[in-house]
C-alpha cells in the first residue's frame, strides 16, 4: 500500500512538473509594426530582433543560450537588442544573465526601466522575442526555447534564422516560456502603438 501511494505521488509530481515546464506565459500581439519610441531604433538595413528578459527569471538562461545560437548562425545580418527589465528603484545591471548576454557577439544590451518598452512592444513574459523586417513589419513573435528553461531544437529559433538567412517566414508565432515581466498592458500603451516609419 505504501509503495502504491509513493508511485501515485511520484506520478502526480511528475505530471505537475511537466505541466509547469510546458505552460506558456502571457503574451500580447496587438502591435504588428515597430512602435514609435525614442529609446531603441529600427535598423532599416537589416532584420531586427528584440528580446525582453527579466534578470531574475531562471528560465531565461535557456533563452539567452538559444539567442547565442541564433547569433552564431546569423551574425551581422541581424540587429539584435536585448532589453532587461529594470525597476527604477533597484539596480540589476550586474546579474548573471546580463553577463551572459554581454558574451554574445553582435548583441546590444539596454535597461528597460520599469518595463516601459516591454509594455509598448507587448512583451509580458521574459524571453518574448520579436523579429521585424527592415521596413518595420513584425514577422515573428514568441519564444525561442522549446519549453520553460529548456534548450534545444525549436520552432522559434528556426523561424528567426530562416527569415534572416532566406527571407522566408515559416512560423510567425510560438509560445513564450518564462516568468512574467508585466501584467496585461495598459490601454494607453496599446493605443499608442504605431510606427515611426509610416507603416499602417
């Protein structure tokens, strides 16, 4: 009887763990073009990848590892910007994930104070990656890991690389696996999304 109980408990625990690993985070896909802002600029000569990270999210180690693989494949053909959520009343500049991102070639890093840019771009979950064409159209929105905190072959990573190298859009959305950056975006942020490149 005790053995049966332990087997059941182990089975339940495993199911809960697997459910957690495969549970996607919240997302917002209202904006389909690069939003007008004064903080980060669209590179009109290359594809643009913007990755939002919460520096205290353990799941995002996998996202940054997958980003390193993307950069290795795409190199200078991709303009990549990693934005770290940073509360205005705390200093999170020197964390292991910031150092991990700094080690990736051809990646720009910036603080996203109070998550203003995450809100503007609609990134609610750490690891949310958005790929834009050189004319500011969003061609991919989602995660670049196969599950929460896991590395490996995945549709998000492959979609970004394929677009950058071949100009072809495979999958335009994937689930995002990570910790929350923000709750639902405010109505003001949603209504203010647009483009500073004249895209409608």
